[in-house]
C-alpha cells in the first residue's frame, strides 16, 4: 500500500502552523485527524493541508475558533483529494515502529533492517520518515523470526515475503497480472509451500529427538544429585 501521510510535525512544517496550534484545534474539535495509531499518534492525509488553510482563512476574517467549528459543522470544508491521490484507509489500529518492535520482541533497528532488505514495507510513511504498520505485521514479523530459526537467510526470506505479497494481490485483484504470469507465480508459491513442509517435518523430528534427550538427561541429573547428597 505505502500511502503517504503527515505526522503532526510534518503537517506543521508544511502548512507553517505551529504544532501546538494544530493540537489545540484538534482538542476543540475544529480539526479532525484522518486516523490514529495504537499509541495515539495522529495521522493526517494530504487533504489536511487544504483544511488548515481554510481554517486559517476563517480565523483571519475575524471568526473565533468556536465560530469556525460551527461553520465547519454546518457547511463543512470541501475535500481536495484528487482522483490520483491515495487516501489513508479507514483504519485506526496502525502500529508505530516502536510498538511493532515491542509486540514481536525485537529492536526497532531490526524492523528497519527488514524494511531496508525489502522484506516488509510500511503501510503509511510520512515525509519526515515516520512509519506506521497495520496489525497484520505482528503475524508476518513473527513468521520472519520463525524462518530465521529454520535457517533461512534474509535474502531467502525476502523471496518468501514477495510470494506473500503476490498472493494477496492475486487474491484481492484477480487481474493483478496476466493469466500466464499468475499461473507461474502460483506454481512458485506451491513449490515453496512443499519445501517449507519438508523443513518443518525435519524440525519436528529434531525437536522430538532433543525433547527425548533432555528428558533423559534431566532424569539422570536428578538421580546424580540424590547420589551426591548421600555421599559421606
């Protein structure tokens, strides 16, 4: 998706309006963010720039903030999002890079590294580099960690990640690519699934061997500890 959005600091800089002023408008219900991340970070679309200019124009005409709120409530402010512009999806459970890192128990630097490798891609990105991720990435990032445990390199994980993206595109948009290309991609996905099944079977067998060994060792250690206590 990778839709651009504005963080409040980006919006303030772009519009020439102090962040505190924008925050005041939000608190008084004059200006409404387009969305909110899980840590209460406000998200703004490109429309927000035009709305801010209209609010400033009304204030310059002598209207008080409460009067501006009433005007907006009564007649609204026209949207300026063109047909070619991407709008922020109506979704509020976006995660900041810090929140995502905390939920999957890795460092924010690890998330950035995966993104630099092209394994993941932020759903929303501000001009100042602020990133937001949908909660789907909690599952995806945990799967990435699993693949690393399986011995996959980041380049191999990137290939599997591309398959995931292709699968979602094909499922959501059947005409995403040509029929021949779709067949080719689906065959590659199926082959990778079979390969992963083989890997997981090997891991299951290995885990079973280690579980049996550890149980025996634990039992023997307990016996040795008892013997050691009975020594003269």
